């Protein structure tokens, strides 16, 4: 049985879209500049558009727009190299032939320089240098309240899973357990989570038992509302575990009660 892929939150930050759009309109700005300087001469515009200068500007700006929109390590490295080349070229031309520069050309140079500084020094640096941190492609996270168990150092602790995603889960000490049973975990320690992933009737395609190795990445403070809360990240899942978790999330998402309770 094939299951449609789950769609997470995929809306990219507006800043990335604005930057990509800015690069896309650079050739249009050059065309308008040509029409303005030549008094609306379409013949002059055609000559400029077929020139090596315009074709190079078109390629540089549109490839930069694609690199910004892709958002990967390689596209980021390409964008930095491209920005360095453009800035060196344009600044060199500005110092040697300042009388040939127009306001539009100066604005384009300033735009390239601003984008290079922004991507290197702002919060956009995180998803570019580490795509795993892209907040607009994180997997969906379902809220639920399902009994489970966490095993650590040979001790099994009953917990309640409050939310679940393809990458991990947030659990708290189950109400049936006492405070003395709080798992003696340390950040970075490996644990094992075992829970029932069947949203309804058990089928061969949806086995009930789900057991996965995970790593503790967050612990609540004693005065936190989420007392004995643990944030765990799943270690690499097998293909069978990926299919099982994927189908549960898809099935739970289709119901009125995502947790299946």
C-alpha cells in the first residue's frame, strides 16, 4: 500500500524570497535604464540585450537567485564565490571609470554587497550552513497523549508521549509513576522508546509495537510546567521503522483526533 508523502511546513522565510526576487529583476532594471538613457530606443535596447555585458549580468543575477532559493551548502558556497567575483569586478570598474556608473548600476552593486553581508552575518546563516536547521522544512509534529515506556541503563520508566514527529518526540513522566522514578538521564545519553503506534485496529501494515533508539536532547527544569519532560531525537531508523512511523503519522493526520485517542 503506497502512502502519499507527508507535507510539513514548507513556507520559506520572506527574506529569502525577497532576495531571490531582487536578483531576478536586475536584468529588467538594466533594460529600463537603457530605454531611459536612449530616449526609448528599442533598437538600442536590442543591441544592449544581445551584448556580452547584458548576457553576463543576466546569467550572474539569475543564477544567484536560484542559489538563494535552493538553500544548500553548495548553493551557499556558489553564491559567496559569485558575490565575491561580482563585487570585485564592479568595485574595480567603479574606481577606474566612475563617470560611466549610473544610479541603477550603483544600486545593483549595493544590493549584491548587502546580500553578501546579510547571508554571512544574520540569522539566515544557520539554514545555509546547516540545512538540517531549516525551520520551513521541519517535519510535522502531532500532539497526542499516548502511554509509552523509556528504557535507560536497564531501567524501564513509564512515560506519556505528548507530541511525535518523524524526527523525535516529547515525553513526560507518566502520572501512574512516582517522582522517584524519574529517569536518571543525562543530555546526549541514548535511550529506547517503546510505544503503540496503532491509531485504530491493528493490521499487518500497521504493527502495534514501535521501539526505537533515541538520544536525549532536552530536559525540563524542576520548576517547569512540563515536569520531568524529556525531548528525544530518534537515531537513524530502519526502513521498516520509517514506514511504520510514516504510516501512523499519515493515518493519525487524517482523523479528527490526530493522536488517535
